[in-house]
């Protein structure tokens, strides 16, 4: 596949892939999107918006799952009770900061919105806090990938005639890492 074909795929499906990727996983896809923005394949604001939407939808879904199906869901998955208890403990002490920043807490990204859905927090408060947190996360991750792209582009310039191979290698490495993380997650109790 030629560089022009890669560019066409990225331009056509890049933002959708970022939105779906942040819905499913997040950080790796977002940083890769920032890198692609630096390379000129996507725009950084577009990457941030796509990641924001994917993250918002995911967290709203887990909040609503907790709100409307939380107790029956947990009865079928008692192994999750410890994680919910940890999330409740954090939320009891620092509700607003944790609601804004849970995306940055490894292993708690899906648990905290679910726990918030189980709690007494109103949807009218969760939605704006979730939006602010998603915007901060998407901006930080996309910008990190963009800055990383600046450093990496110097190395790529030196390997200029191999840019397609370097990009393909990075994409394959990202997919392999994602697959490994997915397989590890399947071995653990299902996330909320």
C-alpha cells in the first residue's frame, strides 16, 4: 500500500477511528491521533473533538448503566464490588475533582462513572463535569501526541523515504498493544 493510500484512509476514517477508539480504549488512540495531526494527516482540533465525543459517550453510557441497571448488573458480577467500593471511597472524599479527572486514574475510567450513576449525584451535575473532564483529557492527550509528533518527525525526516513503513510499524505496534490489553482485560473480571 502506498503512502497516498494510507493518507486517504487516515483522512477518510481518522476522526471516526479516534472517536471509536476512545470509546473503547482511549489514551493510545488519542496520542496517535495527536501524532497524525502533527504529521498533517488530521487537524489537532478535529482529533480533540473526536476524542471528546468518544469519551463523553462512553462515560455517559457507564453513568446511565449505573443509574438504571447498576444493582442488578453488580449482583451478576460480585467481583466488581471491590472496585466500586474503591471508587465510592474516592468519590466520598473528592467528588468534584474525581469526577473531573477520573480519566487520568488508571483502572478507574469505567468504574467511576458507573459508581457515580449508582450515587445520588444528579445527571444535571454529572453532564457538565463530565464534559469539562473529557475536554481536558482530550486536549491534554491530543496535545501530547502532537508534541511527541514534533520530536518523532525529526527522526522521520531522517528516514524520509521510509515514512510509510514507519507509520505502518507504529500503527501495527499500537494495534498489537491494544490487542494485548484487550486480552488481559478479558482474563480479568469484566470491567463495568
